[in-house]
């Protein structure tokens, strides 16, 4: 068996969410190791990825859906979008590696129907799924899709020990352990001269400037972050909070309406800067962007993201559920002091000497962490100590571990 494999990596979107970025970075790292990699991605707006990749890419056309459609309907359609695309092409890969529930369901259905093969003499396809995290979905259909996507592949991988243990406990699935990385060449402390321009573009004028990434949604703990920022403002009236990102398949209008109502009751002014894809509820509620305490930037242009990190004074990410937290790694590589949750998986790769680990359910604790993060005497030692994290977790190392899992699985199945 040659050490070089033909690998298909599948993801549910082209938008820069954590799982999609993981797919892109892993694909390029595997390609650099000598594998032949193709990324397949559902392409809902014909815009493609935020940047070109060094490996092959195939964009899977996604049927138009109304944002008000039930999430079950959307997920079912996206699964069929993948099925239809692969049935028309009959691809052959050594490994089919799904990064999400949608593509994993499509692959297993295709294999069940005899429509998906490996590269050797029409052998059945070998399917792997990375489980970034397990969700408590609001419908039986979604829960069933999630279950199938975990128990039916030949191998599951997890990016953290926490989710590895969850799969063993709740599904009886023994998953392999991989991890995420960070591109330290792209995200670094070295200014490139674009920091001021990015702040002007996004109309970020506050001092200090706190940055969070992930948009307004329950999993990102946006409501408590807002409440914490209100406390920070009492001591730092000129402070500003920028919340970037926000593209998601799920409709969080009820939560965002609650978030805006809370902002109004707290006397916090909210504005939109570039405003790419921030959602209907946000579009209706935000005011003019000038001199706002909280700015929702929408999706950041890929070339602007490194400069945005460096333009901030601290990174705040009190998420209540993550697979790993790629943005935390990017912030650390960019030289920012980090405030994040004192829960797994963050505590798997961060110590109290490297980040301010706070109770995500306590707005006062988040606020205290934010205030400490802009105290130079506290922030500088944190930043210095955290840099070893970037040396440990690289995409090259992650790709090598993935490659070992691929070869081990192929060897086991061929000798079964």
C-alpha cells in the first residue's frame, strides 16, 4: 500500500465557521504531506471559500431554500444535494472523510445504496466522520441524523478528549483523537500595516477594544457576554466590543431578539459595520454604526481577519460548547490575552497561566476576566506563557495524526 492516499474531505458549507476552516486547513496540510486531497463543500451562494486552496475543490450545488423553512427540511435537502451530486459523478477515493452530520449521512446513504466506492475494484467506500461536538437538537429527525452520522461510519475522530469521552459514554463509539491547529504564519504578532485600516473599515473606535468571534447565538453565550460588557463599561466607559461572524444554518431570531432587548435595557448601543450576512433579526434592529458600544461586524473578509485580531486589545470567548475553539488559538497566535470558559475543551489545551479561564454562566466572572485582560501586569505574562500552545498545535502535526488514523483503518479493514 502506497503511503499516499486519495482523500475526499466533505463539509456542509463554504462559510468560515469552525468546522469549515478545520476542513480547509486540514486539507492543505494533508496535501502538503503528499496525499491527493479534494474538498467537497455545499455551495449555497456560488461564492466559494473565503480563499483559494492548494488542493482540489469541488463545490456541490445546493438547492435554494427559504430561511423560514424548518431546519429539518433544510438538513434533509442538503443531504440530498450531496447524494445527487455524488450519484452523478461516481467518485472513487481511498477515504471519504465527513466533517459534519450532513455529509456523513449522505455518504452512508450512498454506500448503503451501492453508489459509493473505494479506489480498489469497486470495493465499498471507507467512511470517516470527525465529530467536533454533539448537539441537543430540537427535533427527532435531527437527533436521528446525528446518531446515524456517529454510529454508521467506519471510524469517528474527535478533536478533543471531552468529545471523545462523550462518544464512548453515550454512543459506545471508540473514537480516535486528533486536534486542531493554528497557522502561525498567518496569525502572528507581527503587524502588517493593515490594523488601522481594518479598524476604520469596521468603525471600531473604542479603547480598549474587546473582540469576540462567532456572532450572536446561544452556544456562543452572547447574552451573558453582553451583560458582562455592561459591567465593564461602568469602569471603562470608552470600551467597545466587536462581535464578528454570525453565519449559521440555524435560525436564532428569538435569541437575537432577546439579546437586543437586553442591550436596550442595559443602555448599550449596538451598531453594524460592514454587515455581511448578519441575519434578518439583526438587520431590523441595529442602528447607525457610528460610535456604538457594541459593533456587529458580520463576516470578516478573510484578508482582514489577522489584522482585526491584532487591532484588538483582548479576545473574549465565553462559549458554553465548542469542539475545540479555533478562534482562541488564532487570538493567542496574534498575541492577544484571552478570556474564555473554564470548561472542556478549553482546559485541555490552556492553563490558568495562559488564559483567563472564567465561569461562562456568571456575567460578573466574565466581566472580571475582561477587566483583567486589559491590565498590562496581568495580560503580558498570559500572552508570553500562551505562545507555547501555538508551537504544540500545528496543522502539520494534526495532518500527520490523521494520516496515521487513515492508514491504520485501511490496514484493519483489509485484513478483517
